[in-house]
């Protein structure tokens, strides 16, 4: 009789929200073939519980150039991707779920970070669009430039101009 694999849930805090990776499925699955791998694991999305997902999605699209890639009517969720399509954020109201109030969390505790080329121009654009700066633009010991903001709903966001690439 073939062994059945159970669902495995791995979770960990990543910036805002939790990353939950589910491997397996809820029903019976076949025994893995010897030498078979799970394949590469890639970042899927970052879910953020917010009060007004539509309003927030519109702001991120208008101000930061994000695109709405999908809307989930059942959850009232909106999935956004950045200009390159490399990051997907899921904004949802989640009335039934409890969660942190991100507006009360410190930037060092949690934030969503974005890369940007011209932080000075972006700073003025963000302020004009209702975001609140948290400090000034700072240079890290490695030469990166960084600035912290709160979006109009108080969520901690960060913008970085890297001195050298952090991805291959």
C-alpha cells in the first residue's frame, strides 16, 4: 500500500504579513518517485490585511506604478504587481481574520521595501500623495540610500537605492 503524504505548512514572518508555503495537498497524494525533487520554491505573494483594499490598490497603482493583476471577489482581495511583475502584494479586508495593525509597528519590526532610482524625486511625489516621511534619506555603511515612509493608511514602507545589486 502506497504511503500518503500529509500537508506540510511552513510559515514565517516576512516584512508585512506572513508567508505561508503549503507543500502537498489535502487529499491523498502518490508516493514521491525516488530522486524526485519539489522543484524551485519562488516568492508568490505578500498578503496585507487592510481596511480599504480598493483605495489602497488605486494609490499604489497611481503613485508607485503598480498594476492590478487579479481581483478575488470571494475574499474581496486585490492582487497587485510592481512594474517588473516581480513582486505581488495581496490587499484584503479580511474582516473575519485578526492581525496586526501595521500603522503601530516600527519600521525595524516590519515594512515592505521597494527599490527606486531617484529617492529625492520620489520623496516629493510621496509627500504630495499623502504619504508621511519617517526621517530623512540616509546612506548605509555599504553605500545604499534608504528612506522610510508611512503610506496614507500608516503602513510602513521603505525605498532603497542600492549601491550594488542584491539579486543575481
